[in-house]
C-alpha cells in the first residue's frame, strides 16, 4: 500500500468509529511507519480513539510519548495533543507523562505551544485539581508572541473557571486588562469568556 493509499485508509477509519477499538493495534503499528505524514495521522487518530477507549490504548501510550522528543514539530504537536485526549478519557493512563508536557509551553514552534494548551484543556475537563500550582505557566501564554496561542490561552482559564474558579480568580484583572488592550479582537473575546465562566460559579 502506498503512502497516499494508507493515508486515505486512515481517513476512512477516522469516520468509522464503530471500528476504532478493534483497529487500535493496527493504528499503533503505524507509529513506526517511515513517513511523518502517516505517523502524524496515526498519533492524531490514537488520541481520538483513546478519548473513547483509554484502556485500550494504554499499552501504546509509551510509544506515543516517545514522539515528545521528536525533532519534527508536527510529531511533537500530535503527541502532545494525543496525550491530552487520552488524559481526558482517563488521566491515570497519561499521568507519568503529565509533568513532561509543561516543557511544551515554551516550545519554539507556536503550533506545539498551542497543542500544549489544547491538551491541558482536555485533561483539565475531567481532572482540574492538578493545575492549581501551574497557573503561572498559562499566564505566560496569555502574553505569547503568536496570535493563535494568545487566542487559545484564555480557554484553559475558561475550562478551569467552570470547574475550579478559585484557580482563576487571581487572574481576573489581568484577563480583563488583556480583553481591553490586546490588538487581536478574538483574544479579548476569549478572555471575556474566561471571566464570565468564572463569575458564573
């Protein structure tokens, strides 16, 4: 099967959720395929599968985590995101790798920093309490040089504001200030969303 055919097959599998659990060993085997494009697709799909079937991807998590050290930004991005999705399904499965994710808050590639925020949002959805001591990391991302990262950073405050508003209250003035001063309108909108989520609790 050519790379193009394989990528198409994975695209078809993405839409066939009823086949996901039985396909996890096959998709996991593609992590060793000699193609960044296929590896990236497999990482993404394993993350989605792991959200629904976290126990079934448990044995593959170390292989997924190995891509955190990849020199290829796309693979780091996908590995971070996959661990976030699996961690949303069952935090205990990715707990050994959770602390390691924080280094990606300062990754040189904006898309990887963005993936770190997404992953954190996913994990915090069902396991918010673990983030109490790490709020300053997300505060730094509110000031990121990249527009997309700054747009997403308030979303972790929104997620936590709904679940653990006491974590977010110390940052309310900052979020309000950014909502009024950031040149990107969407950053302001997302900051207000975080404020509203927190105030509603």
